C-alpha cells in the first residue's frame, strides 16, 4: 500500500504466513503476521521527518500441555529527522524495540547517517 497527500508519504505492507507441521498425533499450524508502516513528512523543502513502525505477531500452536504462542510478539518504533543539501543528506534515527513477554534485552538504537554524493 502507498498513500500520499501534500507533504506526507506513507508506505505499508502486511504479510500473513502459515506453516503446517507434523506434530504428535495431528498436524500443527504455526501462524505469523508481519506488518510494516513507514512515513515521511516534508516540513520545508529539503527537511523531512521520517517515522516507521513494524511488528511480528505470532499465532497459537500446540506446545506443552495446550495451545500457546510459539514466540513473543515484537514491535519496533522508529523516528528521526533528515536534511538534504545540494549533494549531501544528513539523517538521525532513533529505534526502540518492545517485546511482549519473554526476558530478551531491549535492542534500542540511535543512528546518525551522512551521505555525500560526488
């Protein structure tokens, strides 16, 4: 999907997957939903505010004594700002992960990127 209006541009996608796996006395179905949405807003010419959110969402499967999620859902938030000069682009981004359940450490990240064309 893509949408744009004025100075706003949005891109997104969603993918649903399912695997049938032989499991004990019957087949188990493992499901996963991948989502992604990214946007960019141009405040003034050559100055943008990019943002994004993505996620993995897992279905239930016959594990242990009953049905339960086969992995932990994860959501990643990302935002930043960018500027563009004649042949130079400078952008900084902040990414933040959220795990719903589990004990994994958070994978937060800050990035500064400078691209120069010659």
